[in-house]
């Protein structure tokens, strides 16, 4: 099953996703996601996040972030640069969408989305949904990516949401 993204509501050829229910308010969880300095404290998938455009202002659409990503837990990661395409802090559903591609987007596009949904009737809990979708005219590329790293990416996305859950719940107890 492929999942739509804000920039590509149709046309994805490959998607991977993970979700977790977190015993913490949606605003708190989204603040952790946006706190780039905290990634080293809780994420083994993206162990470092650095804003490339220095600014005293909060993150915003167009900002570039360099993530140090580990597809294998036991190996050193690789740097990956993403650009914020959607950042919604104010809606009931909090959303961060990041785009990246080593090719022009008509050849291959990659979009990662994180949404934090409040649990209806329980303002002290939320659900994190994380997914990546790929597509483009280079139709074989997403299939190659799926075959080569699909299972590892799915496993690491599960690690990411579970580590976020553990960290956010610890922060809520403090």
C-alpha cells in the first residue's frame, strides 16, 4: 500500500510507515520532534539533526536539516539533507513533512511525513504516524529501494516511533 504525502497526494510507488500511541500530549511530542538538539538523547535512527540555515527563529518551511541516519543500528550512519515542505504547529493534527532527493523530483521524489494526532477524549495521549513515500518517472528506483532497504527502513521507523514514545513518556513523568 502506498501513502499520499502533502506534496504528492497521488503517484507514490513505495511507502513505509510506523505508528505508536504515546502517553503524552500531542504538543509535547511535536515539540520533541522539532527540538533538533534532542535527537541524540532519544533516537538511534536519526542520531543527530542539524539546521543548516542558522536562524534565531523557529523552524519554518524551506529550512534544510541535516540528519545523521542509521539504517543499520550497528553501523555508522550517513548524513541526509531534507527540506521542510510542510510545518503545521497550530492545527489539531501537528504535521512535519520533509522532502529530499538526489535527483530532480520528476525523476525521483522522496517525502517523509510525521503527524501527531491527539487521542479523542484523552488530551494526555497522542498517536505518532511516520511514513516515507517515493515516486517519480524513474519508476524502477522506488522498487529497487524497497527491495534493498525496505525491511530495514520499516524496522528503523518502528524504532524511531518507539524511541520517541519512550522519551516523551519519560519527559511527561518529570
